[in-house]
């Protein structure tokens, strides 16, 4: 009679499962409770882990929430998923589609409230701001930059257009209106932003 071989737990898989449970809990609780009431204790209880597990990986609730946003762009095993803006050859249509999708996220309380909390935290924490610039804002800006570079090379934008200024011109007003709550966020507003920005960016 043979003895069944005991199963050895996969520590890496277990750690990844705990990590995703923590990040999901942080993201959900930030939307439900607001950032001010979010705590490491609440995250640990929701994720079913001990506080020491969270503190072993993250120094603060702001750092946990930041990684929770990064998780949105990961695949099921924690790998980063490739991303690119649409390129149908029609720059205006592509940008309008992207801004409308951004607007949908910004008006979804489950996403917008944690995002607003993270924005406030980044503004007051230089270390988190540097991490945000390196791991989130920088890569996202490069995705936008690549799409606009293609448009510039194909003659849809002026050859001397500064791509970073173009990015700020297209996305900046939408994010500013969302952050400061200075006006309604509508698909028509998103379309108008693209049309207005492109009038100044296209070849004369």
C-alpha cells in the first residue's frame, strides 16, 4: 500500500493570493468608507489577513491604495498587461473614445472616490508622489505619448508639437474639472476638449 504524497503549499501562489485580497479590500473599502475612515485594521479584516502581513509589504494605507490601482492593470497572475491607445487612423475619434472611457471611470463612485483619495495622498507625500510618477503616471504618459507620436509622424499633428504639452492640453482640463468639481463631466465635454485641443495642435 502506497502512502499518498503530501501536498506542499505553493508559498508564492499563497502570497500572491493574499496580496490581491489585501489590494481588493483596500480598493473596495476606500470606495465604501472614504479614505479618512480607511484603516490598516479594516483592510486586514476584510482581506482575512493579519495587520503584520500588510505592514510587511506596505508602509502605509496610502501605499496599499496606490498598489491597488496598479492591480487594475494586471492580469490574473499579477503580470502587467500591455496597454495602448486605440489607433484607427482617426486621431480625433480615438481620443474622444479614450476621454469618454476616462470620464466613465471618473464618474463611477467605486473608482473615482479611491482615485480622489489617492490623488490627495500623493499631493501630501513626496515619497508616494515619486512612486506614483515612476510606476503609474510615467508609464501611462508614455502610452499617450506613443499614440500622439504616431499622429505627429503621419502629419495629423504639427511636426514641432511638444507631446507632453499636447497630453496636458487634452487630458489636463478633464482631470482638473473632476478633481475640483468645477463643472459637469459629460461625453459632450470630453468631445469638445479633443476638438479644441486638436485645433491648436494640427498643422496650420
